[in-house]
C-alpha cells in the first residue's frame, strides 16, 4: 500500500512509503539531506513499522525538537492510526 506523508518542522517535504504486511518495502523522500535520507531509506527497507517507530521516535536535529527520522516515526504512527 502506498502512503504519502507531509513532514513538519524539517527540510524534507514529502515521504512516500510502500508498506506491505506491516513492513516497509520502500521509502522515497523529497527534500532533506539527500545522502543521509538515501541511507535511512535503505536501512528501513524490509523493517517492521513498529521497529522503525521505536528506533526513530523522539530523535531531534540540532535545536529542532524533531528530525527526519522522528518525522518518519510520526508518519508511521499516523499510518497505523488511519488503518
């Protein structure tokens, strides 16, 4: 299932997930730190969404109270709530 999320408070402008059976099959990020987000997208591929939420929830970026990984966790929480 395709799921699109617009992150808040970070440089990234959009996350597009493909999720099947509770696992991320792909993650495409528009905007943000290209190399870092390509790495994160590669790491989360095949992971259970609950494990990603547990690992990324609450991570900050410098003085910001959130980060792209935290916003990925927020996106996955929203996905779960909508299902």
